[in-house]
C-alpha cells in the first residue's frame, strides 16, 4: 500500500516536470528571439524598418517594407484562390458527393496536406515557373508564389470548412428542406451561415500558414527585394528573407533578421489565437 | 403562373451552375494533385535504383545517391522523437488524467502548446540556431536539428495523445480504482494500452511533420552531405537535399526528382497508415465490440 502511494506520487512529479518543460518551450522561444533582437531594438527605432531608404543590411539600412508587401501580396493572393476552392471542396464532400467519392476526395485533401513544402517548391520551380515564364518572363514571380501557396493552404480551409459544415445541426437542414429550400438556396441560406464561425477560423488559420511559409515561396518567387507592380514581378517574403540571409548575417544584420522573425511570429500567433478563439466559439 | 415557372427555372439553373462550379473546383484540385504526383514519378523513377539509396552523393549531388542523407534524416528524427515523445506523453497523461480540465496549471500548459503550434517553422529555425547551436554550443549538428524538431513536434504529439486518453471510457478507470489498482498501474496496464492506436497515429503524424521539415533545419543541422560520424556532426536532411539540389546545383534536377519522389512516397505511406489507425479508432467508438 505504502509503495503504491509512493510510486503514484513519484509518477505525478515526473509527469508534472514533463509538462512544465513542454510549457517552457514557448517561453524560451520568446526569450531567445527577444534577446537576439535586443541590440537592434535598443539603438534603432521600429520606424526605421519602414522609413529607411532601402534594404542594404551591410550598409546599415534596413527597410523591410518590400518584404512586408511581398508577404502580404502573396498571402492575400493565395487566400483569394484557396478560399473559394477550399469551401467548394468542403461543400462537395458534404452535400454533392456520394459517400464513396466523398471519402476518396477527403483522403486526397488530407494527403495533399501532408506533402512537404519543399516538394511543393520543387514542383513549382520545375513545372509552374516555366509555365509562367511562357506567359510573361521571368517566371519566378509573385504569381508562381501565389499558386504554390494556394495549394498549401487549401487543405486547411477545406478540412476546417468540412468540420464546420458537418457540425451544422441536422434539424437546420431538415427544416430548410421542409420549407422547400433545396440545393444552393439551402447551402447559401442555411448551412454556410450556420457554419460561418468555423469557416472563418479555417481561413484565419490558413492566412497564418501563408504568412509563415518559407521554403516553397523562397523557391518559386524570385526573391528580388522590391514592391511588385504586377503578378509577374519577382518578390521576396519576410520568411524567405530570413532563410536567405541568416547564413551570412552578422551583428546588427543578424539581429534585424531576428526582429523580422519576431514580427512574423507575433503576427502568426495573433492569427492562430484568433482562429482558436473562433473555433471554440463555433462549437460551444 | 408564368412568373412562378420563370423563378423556378431560374433557381434550377442557378443550382446547376453552382453544382458545375463545385465540380470544377474538385476537378482542379484533384487534377493538380495527380499532376504533382505524376510529375515526380516521371522525373524521378528512372533515377531510382538500389545504388541510389546506399551510395554517397558525388559531384554536389548530381551523381551518386542519398545514402548518408537518409542516415542523417533518420538520426535527426531519432533525436527529435527520443526527446519529444517522453515529454509530450507525460504532458498528455498529466493533462488528461491528473489535472482537472479547468485547472490553472492545465490551462497554462495547454495555451502555451496551442501558441507553439502556430509558430512558423522558420522561427523554430531561428530559435534553434540561437539556443541549441550557439548558446548551448552544439553548433551545426544533428543534435541541434533534432532538438529543434523536438520543440516543433510537441504540440501535435501532446494533442493527439491527450485526445486518445480522453477517449478511453470512464468505467475503465472506475473498475481499476474499485480493484484497488494504483494509478501508476492503471496508467501503464490499462489506459496507455487502450490509447495505443491514438498514440501510434500521433507518433506517425509527428514523424511525417519532422521528415517534411526544411526551414527549421537550415541553420541548425546544416548542409554537410557526408556520412555523419556522430550526433555532433552536421547532417543534411532529405528535404534539405531536395532544396539544395534544385536551388544551388545546376543540373541537379534528376536526383532532386528522385529524392522528392522518395520523400513523398515515404510521407504518403506514413500518412495513410496514420489515417487508417485514426479511422479504425472512430469506427471502434461508434460500434463497441
């Protein structure tokens, strides 16, 4: 009896220690990003990242706006394409497909979600970039980045929308049918509004993915530091900038990259926090 | 009367149109998925051979194989799992079995993991570089890369294991308590075995995530393509090899296709098994034996 109480207490302590370490990882990440960015945050004002003349980190000018605009354009473009495709995919699975093809298509979307970003990037580089190049050189461009990102965030939107549509109470659907609503009128008038919060949560989560995605965009978007004037201009995103310059960055330059990492993380954390909150609200 | 038929036929027309658009979207998505797979198979299958799997890369990867890269990938994965699994499962057991769902401690741990799940992988790379490689002095090594990945895997391992444990019926715990089993014995002999399929599914998802990762390994486990001699050597992961071949090595397309094919087939297999496990679980819950 005494022994089992002892092992139980021991177990509890071991588990508690594990949980504390798990919870500390996030705090450590915060701490290290802050401490690495600290030198720059102390003697540069945040406004300089927006007002410096250009991005020439070796000469001490750190204008991040081209990267910010690149990140935003690429993410917005990808959302513009992925939201309708994702929602249509979910509607197909829930309302249009036979049980067999619904399962098949859902599996396909889940497998699409499992393809690594470097493979999307590689495929984009070898297949999409030459195609875009035929349309309008140079090929490695905002458009290629948007297309690759679309493929990567589509599963998130489709699966979250699917979960939200499945959770719409059956009596809503049956009442709609009793009122003579069918097909699209029922979906647009009843199902989509009832599932709205869950769908928005999925879109917000996907936006976070798109902002933080590094490798695939890095491989297809051309990485020129500039504000894009058209879909065919090459761009560089914040995340790609970190990946490209970390290898040789030193001193202030390195610290600036950590600042941009910190900004990226705060942005994505806000979005995923929002998505989590919306998600909880929709199933409450 | 004519007006009603007009409205009717217009709504039927609209229904048809929407259905057409939905089917078109599904065709596009499926088409692109098949296009990607077909491209990889077409570009890579000719380059695959037994030697490709065991040889060292030569001429910056243009010739030779991916032997050392597979070893490095496996070692990075091993380090990540050895560190992350005990932590994650201990956290999950604590959250599911020992602390009330609304307790302050549980809420803090769960919130912290939820935030961690949203951190972009490039930020994990920055952290791993600053903490493991420089602060702890591990340098560019398999150990740094593995530890960075371990941090990244925690949220998914914890959430799958916690869900699995919560799905174990309450009367298991009641019966065990009535028999006078200690909580440790209940956990080890009853709850963990009952949750095993969920733990395995989570483990596989974690492996898939880790094998697919590139950005977090760029500045932690490094680029060196030699056979690693120890965990403190730099080792190039398979995903990074694909990146390097396609971006930095002109004429590296054929081995890059072959490596991408290997990676994708591996990941599809892992994910399909994980899905089967998760699906089996669902069915068991709906139709108790």
